[in-house]
């Protein structure tokens, strides 16, 4: 089955849809909606564990060649697959990341997935030997934000030099914290919010090079990234919010290959009628909460006149039209 167009797709801002729901209310069997990926090449950062490993396995099951960039190798039972190529890589180091891309060659899909949680309280006072406040080390920003932007940069550079006409895709693992900030993870939430802003800013530009950019925003997902005490608390108090890594991985792969009946929104000098152009899934974010999926960006854009203000929306649209430097198409 080919991916559904958005007008037929129940994630069109109509609330959460479950994997096992009926076709008119849910998205059916997501796995069957993902066709064979034989001949496709995917690169995934942080692909050796958790959501990344689940995504890697799905891609391999569908026949794709997968390049995993990670500090640690995938489990031995998975690395025997000849279509899986592991590259030892610290994504926070530009030279490591660039070298891994150089080793990979042609790429159809890139999954920007590597991430870490806050390892300490960034706002607690730490002092040096002289009692002066010490600047914290921002590993959570280096991995979750700077490395993610660098991965998008390298992906875009590679893909626009490859043969035109093929459906290239970049998919970022964002977080529910980009929409509903977590008071326990303020810097992490800030980094994920920045990735959401990146998707929104690039979706009208990168598509002109034949590349889509999308995101998936998982809620609580049972991986080693989540501390045991947090996982236990969430599972006990709100089990409906907890997802399995594979359920998130399906949304990531789907985001790379799906279609839509309309764009999320128009930009700058776009005509109002451009909103209804059919095309590839682009500039969208799927919230994964428990066993449900909800596309968030289309309803957020449609409701902007209400939460941002009608006049504010109109004024900003005119300002963006005046500064729209994209060549006419």
C-alpha cells in the first residue's frame, strides 16, 4: 500500500489516531503503509539503540541499505545484516560527522536522531576554587542542537548534488517537549524547540532542491535514554503516554516517504492557491503519544489567526513577502 494522501489521511489535525484503528478513523497498519525500500540508502545518527535502532531495523526489513552513525556499534545480532553499515562517529565533532558522510556516498534519507538528556541541573550553582560561578558544559546542546543542525547541513549539501528527480528526505527526532516544555528538562526542551523552529524555517526552502524536511515528536519512550525512576513514574501514573521505540520508528520512516494533499502553509510571495498543491509530506511533525499519532503542524498553522491574532498574521505575511528572496518558480 502506498502512503495515503493527507485528505485521506486521518492525521490531518483531527486528533490522535491509533495504529489499530479502523481505516476511516486511524492510519491502519503503519508498517503495511510503508512500501519496499529496496534500492534506497538511509543514514541515521544514534542508530545503535532505542528509537534509532528500531528505525534501523524497520528500514532493513523494508530492504533499504542503512548507515548507522553512533559512538557505540549496533547489537551483534543486528550487525550481521550485510545491508547495515556502522560508522563510529561522535556526531558532536564536525570532522567525525563529515568523514562519515564522505564514507557513505549516495543517500536518499537521513534520520537526525542522536540525542541525550540533561545529565545535570544546568541552573544549579557550581563554583570554581575561587568561588566564582562556572559556566556549565553544554553537552545536551552540542548533541541535540548543534550536531543536528550540522547533520541537516551535510545532508542538504549532499542531496542537492545528487541526481535530481529522486525523493530525498530529512527527518528529525524532535520531542513532545518542543510543544509542551518539560520543567525537569529546560535545556533539553529548549534544544528540541529550536529543532522545531528549524523545520518550520526550512520547509519552504529545502523543498525547492527536491528535499523534504519533517519531524517526529515522541512522548515518553521506553529506551535507555529515560532514567529508570522517570520511566517508572510515567508508566505508573500515565501509561497511555508511553510508547515503544518501534512505534516511534514507524512514524520516522513514514515521514520520509509519505504524501500530502496540501501544504502546511504558504510563505512570503506564495499565492493562496499554492496551499492546495499536492506533493510529498513536508514540514510536518507527527506527535507520538502512547499508541497514537497526531500531525501537529497543519492545525497549528491553520489556527494561527486565532492564537497569533488576525491582524498580526496579516502584517507578518506582508513583511515576509517583502523579504522573500526565493527565486520565482
